[in-house]
C-alpha cells in the first residue's frame, strides 16, 4: 500500500497515511484533529538501487586504490594475463578454429 502525505486545512499539520487505493472520493481523516478536509501533498519518494548500479556509481579512484593494494589483482594485470585487451589476429583465429575442429570432429 502506498504511503501518501496529506495537509490538513483544519490544523495545518502534514500527516503520512497509508491509503489502500488512489480513488478520488475517499479521503482519510486527520490523525491529529480528526478533520476530513485533507489535501494530498507533493512529497519525495525513495527507491532501492541494485548492487550493480551502486558499483557503477563509485568513483574510479577506488579502482586505483584497490589496484595499488594488490597489484597482482589489478584490472590492468588481469587483462594482460588473460589477453582480454588484445584482439586475436587472423592467424590466431585460424589456429583456434583448427584446434576446436580437431577436438570435436563430429560437429
């Protein structure tokens, strides 16, 4: 159920109330003075971020700090170790295809 904020015309206070539906004919009573003259107020909202979106918003300086702590696990060292930065040459692609075809001749 959504949480709405209402301003009371009788006492002038703002109240947060759970409302089952957003039907225009139903307005709850003020919890402070019991008045029925409530107007829905514009209020802020909240949302939850995923872990991935939180990580994407981190400052790149944190990556550098982590790399400085353990150089063997740095992004640069890992990409060089696994060859991720370098695309395969045409000759390397041919050799790779030959190896895969030799290992699985039935396909």
